[in-house]
């Protein structure tokens, strides 16, 4: 058997005809016999190019409303026969089966039909049977048959036939790899449409982006997802692995404030180092920056609304990696794009996944997304002193930040501004000490500030430290067997404390 195979006959059965004409014309120029059926057959014939109906080969018409067209031994025999196998060669002659050297397929658009909101009956009809069978058969027999499994591979196939009417083994194996990718992705989409058992997990992403490197330069990195659906990138260098992690953290954080007044956040290493809500975006940015101007250097910036020229002018004096907003004024973009490498993203309204997946040991951990955002109706005052209306606003503000900060965390806030936070500490006391030190470093007065904790206080030490710094209200989940110790201290010292009943660990 030779590794190079002639292309003398091709079966074409596609849903989308886009980009097909140049292929058909080139195959005709190479005197390749074309076989087809249904709409594809009509398409080829309308180009004035001879085409052999599959029905002439099988002696069967397309039946059952088009559900059965190519499913026949004379078609699959032409695809699956082993040209170096004596028995196969004899049977091909005995049953008058035509050799099919190339199979070109484009499957019914199942995923698009699902996302269009079509009826179940329409969705079921878009489960391709013949096409997926052709793909798997031709890919299995890549030693003798070349499979073009989707429109995406048309250009690569044109490169093959531009050089002549033959293919190499390496080429056929490459197309076979693409084919099994197409078929496995298609089957995963169908499975996920039907599946209601959360203990089964299948995921497939059609195309991955190669990143410059992973978390560090010696690590390879890839992104699998539809970044273009979420963002329009209008300026700047390619996003890195770490950029994408920070962008993800920024998007999830600002989502908590989507219905608030102008809110601006600055993130570094997945945690907020500044965030504030103000009457204008410029004021929100400046207040967020004041929270930690040191950490803001090289950070990711995100706004919950339009960025105008006044805000852009202030941002432009800061070195930052990424700026994200749903809208920009034209003159704001003119300012922000002055820095060559600064990444400017327009955030589109796209639903985020409802599950979170991460690698763990030799498998995966999967969980529901933390979709609970603490609201005023969730708060249970457990102390004699009740929080004021402004303290409640600050407590809820701090809780949103706490939920999106690496545990163990303590968040200190005042006047809808992040004063400081302790992030990723091994003890809650260490997290509070870190937050207080940072607040003092940047000259913040903690008198009248509030404190949020992502989990309960097992001892009263944190509320005692907080009270001594001037903090007047505390929000926490509650649930410790020693809750009464913290409550008693707050009652003795006129500190308001509310329980939410919801823990917000983030690891």
C-alpha cells in the first residue's frame, strides 16, 4: 500500500453550502467523479457540473423524509474498504461498490438550533445521523480515505487539491483527527442537551486559543472559550493567561454591582485592591484608586457603566494592563488607546456558566456557581445595637467584595468604598491585621467603617480588634458554636452585627 492515494471519486453531503463552490469546481477540473444527494446534489448540478445521485448507486431513494439517504452498504463499503486487503478488494468487485476517496460533510447545526430556542421536535430533527456516520467511517479508514468533516476544513482541503488529485497519509491522518474532534464535540452537545444527571460530565470546546505562555513563561497556556462573544477587543496586545484570570475575577466582581450607581473596580492577582461607588464614573475611579494606589500599578480596571473622557484622562496616568467597560465615549477611547499595549475591552451582555470546573488531583471538581448575593432582606441583626441605613449600605457593599475575594478574607469599607482587605490568609485574625495595616498605610480613618467576613468568627478576637480600630458594624454568616462570644462582645461595646446565613468561601 502506498501512502499517497489518488483522488478519483468524492462523496459530498453538506448542510451549509458556503465555501463549497470552489472545491466542487476544482474537483471537476481534476476529473474527480462526484456523488451526492438531496440539496447538495441540486447545488452541484446548478453549477453545471456533473454529479451522480447516491440513489443510482444504492438503488434506493431518499426515504423517511430524508432521514435515510446515504446509510447503505454500497456507500459505506466505498468508504471503509481496505485497499490492501484481498478480501475487501474482491467484495468491492463482487457487489459493484464504487471506491470513494474523499468524503466531504457539514453536519446539521444542532447547537445553533438549540440556542435559537427552537421546539424539541425541530431540535431532534437536527441530530445528524448520516453525516456523523460518514465522518466516523471515513476517519476510521484514513489510510485510504480523506474526510473533510466541516466547513472549517474547506480551506485546508483546497490546499491539498490545489497541488493535484492525490493526498498523503499525513494529510489524511490530520483530517481524521479533525473529524473525530467534530464528531465528539457534536455528540457531547447532544448528550448535554438530553442529560439531567449531574454526576455525568462532558465538555467540549471547538477551538482553543494558544496563549503566549501559562501562569509563568516556562508553562504552556491555552484558552478554550468564546472570548469574542463576551468582549470586543478594540486595542492593545494579546491577553495573557494571567490577564484572563484577572479579567474573569473582574467580570464576576462587577456583576455584583451591575444595578448600582457608577462603580469602578481595580483588581490585582484576582482580588480587588480598589472599588468604589459614586455619583460619577470619574469619582468612582479616583476613590477606587485611592484605596491602594500601589497595587493598582499593572492592574485590571473595570467599570459597570460608560467611561467618559474625564474618567479616561485620569486612568491614562496609571500603568494598567486591561480596561473593561460596557461602553466608552469616542473621545475616551482616543485617550485610552494612546498607550500601545494597553488592552481595551468592551464587555458584551453574555450569560456566564452556571457551573465552575477546576482540575483536582487526577480528576475534576465541579460545583454550582455562587449565585447568592447578600441583600438587606437576608440580614438578621443579632446585637442590641442595630446598624444604621448607611451602615447597612456599606455592609452589603463590603459583603459583595468579600464574596469575590480569596479566603480567608476580611473586608473593611466606608462610604461605599473599599478601605482595605486582607486576602488569602491562613487565619481570619491575620486577614484583619493585614487589612488594618493597609488602611493605616494609605491614611484611612477606620472610625465608622464596617467589617465583612467570608465565614463565621469562632472567637471574639476579630470583633475586639475591629472595635478598637473604630469599626462600628460587622457582617458575617454566623453559624459558629461560639457565636454568642462575638455577640456578647459587640453588645458590651455598642457594635452592630448582622448574620447573613450564607458563607462565601473562595479558594
